[in-house]
C-alpha cells in the first residue's frame, strides 16, 4: 500500500510532504486439526517526511521512519473429558522502529527501538465456568545518541557534517501476568473479571529528546533523560456480555457489552522539569496515575434494519507539571465519547443506507501549566453513508461526514489547533468503488 500527500501549513510557512509504503504478509495454517490454528503476520513500513517551501522555521527538515514487525501464534485445543476443555494459545512477536533525520531534525531525535516478546495463555472451560491464565515476557532495547555538535564547535571539524555525541543504549524486560474468570449463568449472559499487568517502555524520542526545536540539528544533551523507566500498569476489568437471538423478531440479534476498568500506572511518562538536572524534558511522574471508567457497546440487528451504539465515560488523573504545554502538545482526553449508528438494508440486503451521530465531550489543551489550559468545547457531528453490492465482484459506496458542515475544534489536536479554534474538518464527501477479479 502506497500513500502520498502534501499540504501547506500557513502558520509556519512550509509545505509538509508525507510519503509512505507498507508491505504486509499474512499466512494461516488451519488444517482442521484441533492442535493447529496457526497464523503468521509480517509487515514493513517506510515513511518519508519532508518539510519544503520558501520560508518558515521547519523548511529543509527531512526524516525517514522504518518499522518492521512479525507476529506468529498458534491455538491448540484439547478435550480432557468429563466436560473439561482446554485451549492453549501461544506465540512470539518482534517489532523494530528506526528514525533518522537530517541536520535540521529539530525535536525529533534519531534512535532505534526494538521490542520482542513471547506469550502463552491457557483457558479451561467447565460447564458455565471459564478460567484463563496467561503470561507474557517482553524485552525492549533502545539506542541513540545524546546529541550532535555543530561543525567547528568543540572537537567537531569545521566544514563537515554534524558530529554525533555519546552513543547510549537502554534495555530491560518484564513478565506480565493475566488472569480472567468468567461465568455464564444463562445461555445469553456472561459475567467476567480480569486482573492484568502491562507495561510500556520509553521511546527513543522520549529518551533522547534534544531540548525543543533546535533548528540546526545540534541538540542539547542536558535535555536527555536516558534513565527514564518503563510505565507499569496494574488493573481490573469487570463486566458482562449479552448475546440474545430472537428478542423481537425471528432471526434478530442483540449484542451488548458493559465493562468497568480501573488501572493504576507507575512511572507515568510526562513532559516536565527534571528535579535532578533542573531542565525540561520527559520524566517519570511521582506516585501513581489512575485511569478508570465505563464502556458500553451494543448492537441490535434485525436484518432489514440495525442500530449500534457505544459510550465511554473515563476519568484520568493525568499529572500536569509546569511547562507541560511548552515545546510539546499535551492535552487531556475528553471524559466521554458516544456514537449511535442507525441503518437499513434493501433489495435482499444488497443496498445499505444509514446515518451516524458522533459525540465528543469537553477537553482541554495544556499551555504552560494547568491554570493556563485552553478549554475545548464538546461537539456532535452527523454523517450519512450508503453502499450497493451490484454483484459479487462490484461494490459501490459513499460517505458524507459532518453533513451539517459544523464548525468545531478537535479534541487533543495540539496547541496551534486549539488556539485557532474551528479547525475541525468540514463537510466531506467520499464516493468510491471496489472490484474483485
């Protein structure tokens, strides 16, 4: 898949060009044997970012990001007798992300992150009770340089290229457990509870942050924080699933999921002042950051018509230190989101016509500190869509987003977007067709 786009950023006076190429490979081995349900997925993506134009601070910046990944897994099922069933899921994954910029790399430091892991999960089913236990081993490695010296400065020869500073690498690993208990007292109702550990290692961009938009590419090593620790999350997920057929009409389907989550995160990574050095960089927040909320998803499908809804209400105790909104775009997610999708099917369900409502709650964009944050109002958008399966090989479709052409400011869009309100995309019409041969 190839993608090429370019647009002009009026506030900075430069053209932004994006060119990406993505290659994927998927393979499945499913011979019908309960011991084998294997899958292999691999991908490689190259993204070129070019800032061109006749003026502006960012003109001349160029960067290349390469990402390669592979994931392999298999599921084996065993009948243990006496109503006991055992399912084993196991595999391994690898991904590497590498970014290289030119001498005007600015606040986008070079670096390579490699992550690898192995995972296994066992599920035991007995009547209406299911127990699931899993372990995941993750290893990470990040390498880069602390900064660059300008030609003619220090020990860097004049007339040449930037001289790289100290090469630094960091790595670590962790085993994360997961356990789930589920009970299905009725054919159409399942209750579940999950306790799990997860973690996120610091990225190369966070470890080797050069200290703002230094447009000569030199950077300042004192703004690095190569001792950042990975974020560690420990949390609960409680909820219920409903799957009921024939609720009102023959052949209709009701699906509903209601869940509550509560996660405590240690070493949450934020942008702020390093108390050890006094410099502004990426740091681990003190204490524990809590994220909790409720999620609801539901669908009723009667064939000729359907309705789908989703709602999220979340509360994040996001730590916002001084300078959180200087040099980096830091915003708070809205507390609530909602989507309602209603549609109908015609002519043997070959034609679909529908409408969608999208609601996004209030949020804010941080500037300097929490007291100077920019409030962003809630907004509701309406869409229309439709499709026509002319035959098994030809499919036509259309989509009209923001049909009322509403003016709004997108949540967590960045400081510049929040300052110049009304940046949300207006009415957008997409018409297309797909053909299979």
